[in-house]
């Protein structure tokens, strides 16, 4: 009986904000992450596949995924046409050797885009080796009320996506059962954003173990189920008091992943 491939643990470049995309490559390499996921944002380097290839080669660390610019703050990155953004993300992934493009469901006001979103992703996947992994989102909450901000749905289980991303900070906001969602997605689960959260209405992206999400059990489930995708650390360190604290949080996150995936830490400095 052959064992499942070792699950790669990557670092999202968003995890080092407000430091740069280039800093994320340096940090990922020094701590012993298996690769990076590039969050395409306002940092010009994140938008430039040739610059990303140069960073990957310089630090000897692969690019595992490209996160398409889907946030409100990146509305004008790579133009304003959502299909054009996805096509740019696909070409970037192909150029840098990434297997996955992470994409959010459309906002409710993107009605024409939303109408063709599912069928359009199937068409795009038939034209490339790159996987488009649609990420679970959450209702926007204001006090006791919530607003359904995404179409066709914030819950990716409800639509026929070939591949999906499970984000554990988002399951915290939506108050979803992350283990149940992973089981329901089954083989459509291709990518994981590892983070933690509470039942706050804010998307917290805490270091795993600092919230109430079953991050440890989810990682154990991935191993037991023969998961063939990638786990990406996507935590927020923007409130870190200094770079040493940021590095400590990112090191702790990697240690958590290695422990619950049953892996020995490969390299990088010991945790403080």
C-alpha cells in the first residue's frame, strides 16, 4: 500500500503585511515553508510574473498558488473586468509554475459575472492545467443582522465548482462547521487557508490555536483522507509589535501545521 504524498505547507504573502511581497519570499525560505501563495494586490511586485519568478529562483522557494485580486481594495488591480482578472491570474500561474488560482465568489453587484461564474470556471479549467479553487466566504454581519454579499453563494458547497478552497477564518465568521464543510466538499477540496478565528463578525485570521476553529482536527482529517492539495498559512500579523514578533507568529503557525500533519520540521530556526 503506497502512502499519500506529503502535504505541502505554504505561506501567503498577505501574512507578512505590511511588509512586502519580496519579504514574504525571504521569510518563507528562512522559516522552512514549502512555498508561497502570492496575494495579488497593490504591491507592484505581486502583479508582475517575471518579478515573482526572479524571487522564487533567488530564494529557492516555489510559488504554489496565485490569489486573484478579488478584494474591495483591489478592485482596480489588473483592470476592472472580473474575467480579465481571472485570465491574468491564470497566465501568471502558468508562468510561475503554480498549480492553483484562488478566487472568491462574485459580489452581489457583479450580477452579469455571477450569472456565468460557475460555467465560466468550468470552461477555463478545460483550457489549462491550472485549478481555479473557489473560496468559502461568509455573510457580512452588522449587529444581529447579516447581508448575503456574494453570488451565487458564500457557501461553496452549494454550487458545482470543480475545485474549492476552505478558509478557516471564514468558517469562523460564517459560524460554519469546518470539518463538516471539508467532508461535504470531499474531493473538490483542493486548497486550504490555515488560520483561526472566533465568532467575531471580523475576518480575524488568527494564528492557529488562538481561536475556536478545529484547525488541528482539520489537518489530521486531511492526512487521513488522502488530501492531495496544499495548505497555506494565511494569518494576520499586521498588529505584530516588530519583525521578531511577526517571525515568531509565522514560525508558530508552521510548527502547528507540521505537528498536526504528522511532519518533522524541515528547516528554519527553532520557535522562540
